[in-house]
C-alpha cells in the first residue's frame, strides 16, 4: 500500500565528450609527428635560419632571448631527419631484438654499454687533461680576446671562444696560420676588419703578422699568418752562426737570431752601454752571459764576474782575461776599484777632447771592461751587510761605499768603455739600486717573464708578447721595440776557445785598478825592484829572484812580499784544507800545505808565482788570499754539476 521511499542515486551523469579538446590534442600530436619526421624543432619555434637543404647561418640566432642555439639547431632539416630516423631505428631494433632473443640482446647491450662507458671515460679524461694543460692559456689569452671580439662581432649570448676562435697554446712559436677568427653569417664583405685585427694583435701580442679576410665558401673568417719564427736552436758549432759571430763588431756582440734569421746584437757604444737581463730559472741567463762575455774577451776586453752562487760559469775558470769574484769582500773592493778606474778614464776622456782641439792624437783609454753581475737581486743586500759588519771603527757612514761606487760605474759608459751586464730574476728598482740606476740600462732582455715583470721593466712596449717556455728564447727590447730572439749557445770549451783566440788582455788585479797612475796592461805594477836578478820560467815569463835575507841587510817586514806555499799555509791560506777527518794525525798546517800543492797543479784559477827563491816558487800573498776566498771546493763543484748542461742555465 505504501510506496518505498526514493533512494538517493550515487551515479554521476556522463559528461559530454569534449571533441574540441580531442581535436586539438590530435592536431598537436600530428604536428609533433610531422615536426619529428620533418627534422623541425619539436616546439615549432625557429632558432636559426636553416632550411631543408641549407644549414643555419653560423654564429646567429632567432631566439627571442638572444641566446646562442645548440649545435644541432644549425643542421639542415634533412640532416636532422636522418639523425632522428637513425635513432628511432636503433631504439626500435633493440626493442624488437629484446622480444625475439632476450638473452642475446642483454649480452649485446652489456658489451656495447661497456664499450660506450669506456669511450665516454676516455673522452672525459682527454677533455679534462686538455683543460688542465691549457686552462692558463685560455684564462690569460683566449678569454680576454673573446670578451673584446664578442662585442665587435655582435655574437649571440652564450657563444664560447671555442665556437669561433682557434688559438693554439704554442701560437707564439708557430709560423704560418696561427690564429683564425670565424665571422658570423651577417658579416658583410665590405665591413672594416681593422678593429678586429687590432684587437687580436694587441691581445695576443703577435709579432710580424699579416691578417687576411677569407670570404670563400660557406664560412667567412679572418686568418692571421705569422712570419717564420726564430729558429729553435742557434748553435755556435754551426758554420753559418760562427761566421756571424766573427763578423760581429767588437762593440756589438752577436746575441742570436730573430724572425727570418735576422741577426740580433746590442751596440755598447751607440745603443746602450749597459744591458739588463731578467729571466726566471731556466731562461738562459748563464748561456747569454757566456756568449756575451766570450766575444768581449775575444776582441781584447777584460771582464769581472761577480757570482755568489760560485759555480755558474765553469767555462771562465782560470781565464787570464777574466776575474771570477765569489766573495762579498772582493766584490766590495772591486766596485771601489772600478769606480776609481772610471774616474781615471773620465780624466783621459777630458784630456782627449783638448788634444783633439789641438790636433794631437788621443791618449789610449785602455781595454773594454765588462762587469757581469749574476743574481743581482742579492748584490745590494750582500754589499750592505758586508759594510755593516766590516766598516772601520769610528766610521759614521752607514751606506756602503761599494753601493755608491756601483752607481758611479753605471753612470759611466760608452766614452769610458765600461759596461755592465746585470742578470737577475726580478730586477725591481730597489734591487737594482733605484729608478735612476735602472734607467741606465736602455737595453733590456727578458725571458720567461710574467706580465707584471714586463709592465715593470718595459712598460712602453705594447702589446705584451706571450712568454715562451722554449730554452734560450728571449725578448730583446731596445728603443721601444721587442725582438724575439733565440740566444746563441756555446759549450764551455767553445766559449773558452773564443775568449782566448783573439787579443788576450790580462786582467789587472784589484790593487792595480786602484792605482790611478798605473796602466791596465801592467800586471805587476808594485814597488821598484831595481837590482833584482831577472830570470825566466819554463813558460818564458820574466821573474824576480829574491835574494837570501841572510846576504843583505834587514829591510823590515813587507806585507806584500812574495811568500812560499809553506808560509801561505800558516798565514793567508790557513784552514784552506778544512777541518781534519776523524783519526787524522797530521797538523792543520801540513794539511793546508798539501791542499795548496794539489791546487797548484789542478786548479786553473790558482795564481801564478811571481818570484823565485832558489828553485822555490814564491807567490803574491794578496793573490793567494783572493784565491782562498773565492776558490771552489769539491762539494760546490758537485752541486754545480748536478744539472747537466742543456743550454738553459
């Protein structure tokens, strides 16, 4: 009788089919399939101006954000279609094989995956190592150039230097095409390339290059060709190089060869009386000093070598026309003597002016003097420290007189035939002696330099050429121009032969330099020896025969009187043999005498005897003391010979 209540229905009414959305989805899917199959971008947004048959214009973009497209966006649509078809075939074929032969397919995937992983690891390792090796080159040279060129060329955002720049790490030592700049497709043939050329030359420090614009083909580019560089080696043993050394002027020693095998030299009389050489270890400092000094000695000059490292120039041991200084005392005395000699030569130069006005022949100036200072960074400090410890009692002068004499020497030069070759690593104004002293070096040579060192020593030369790590490769800077040069290399034997083959002028002692009235050619200009008997030794040298003191009256002690080796072992050369070995029974004097006799026969730098007493040879005590201070013992010889001679140090 009663009807059941109406129950609420939980089922929803079906929504009408959104055929419009389905149609839009099918249309988007069809577009995606078409874009995939036709090689177009999947989102339909063009990124380059590529077509079906032509690739996109290089270094251009159609992106709204102005960023650089990916590399595959520049491929033509046919090329992109081929890549996608190949990828689809690989994926589809692998899936089909997995269904038909799952075991074999899994093994094949494992092998191919392992091979792919090894290839990827090798590629990543190569790229990583290449990045570590070249990161300094890219940071210091490539990236600064890219920052300038991207604005000049109007490149899209995100372009990297590798996209358009080719700058090999060793471009400074290469000849031919060394740098290539790819131009964007919007570059017109009538555009001015001078700004780009100037930027490349200045940023990379290129020397003797020629830029040309290449418009042929699909890619436009600017190619920079570098003239033939300096040779990798310039050996004195080469007959052609030997001829260049022989033809060099006495005032302009041959240094090496530059671009196109042009000979490079510095005229000490006309261009620069003094030369500065700044280089890091291995830059060829000792090699250049050897070649420079050997040529000066060959033409009758004399040299004084200050080397606190003691063994840098073994080729110079025992040369009669070179004095080797290893001790602060002798360096101190030498600089004072050279200053006195400079004053004497200035007086001669003044007198020669008057003689020229009177029509009289000039007075001889004396041989050319070359002062070589190795590791000059420590010279000032050593001289000041020596003076502070050894200045006379009551002396109020705080500054070392040797430092002042060093400054006086630098202010002399071409008219006095006195020259300095200053060698060091970081030759700041403080280490040289002040800005005014550094300005005396108008010729400067740099090797393995930093940009800071270049700006400090030769700021007037721009652009800064890239430093080369090649042994013996230097930059000779003169009159505001840098000349890349490969330094001539001489062996020790060749340098000694050259130094002794020409006019050999015997180097005077420090005491003789101090005597303003003495000539530099008189080796022994001491007191009078009238009445002494004169004989000759086995080499034909005139020697005095010292009379027996018992046969004449007592003349009183003479500090500079010649002495025998037995006397020297107890006085000026006492302790030359070093401390006694454990268990030794001989006295110190006996050991010193034995060491002196050995040195007399073996050491090329041992002083010559100056007199005879019967059959016994006598020596100048000053010369013996100088030899004892500057001698090279066995330990130092072994340390100096640890590094084989390679022509770099």
